[in-house]
């Protein structure tokens, strides 16, 4: 069982035939998320979060396991804040 198209292709390249491998589709509905983002009332969301228009929003989404690189993301944010000489909210 492959968790992505890339992994499935890797299995096939390793010699596993189509009959011996399959791909589990992503359970995240990317089109629904894109639609929600496109139709979001950004001003209202910023007001709810207490964010000014001049503030940037950065996020990382994923399962918090070592292989996902959340530690790298957090260190990168700290470096950006230091270079900008201001905290990142």
C-alpha cells in the first residue's frame, strides 16, 4: 500500500507489479480547502485573530512527527524574526 502517487511509482520501480501494489488516495480534499480559502472573509478572520493587515500569517500543517520537519520550520521562523528584528506572531 502506497500513501502517495510518488510512493506507488517507487514501488512499481522496485518491481512490485500493479497487482501487488495499490495507492491510498489522499484523504484531504484539496479542492474544498482551496475553495474555502478563496471564499474566506480575510478581514473578518484577521479581526477574529487580532491581526493587523500589515502582519503576515505563516502556517505549517501536518502530522507532528519528526520526519515532517516542524523543528526546521520553527527554527526558520526564529531566524526570520531575528533578521526582521521583530517578533513573528
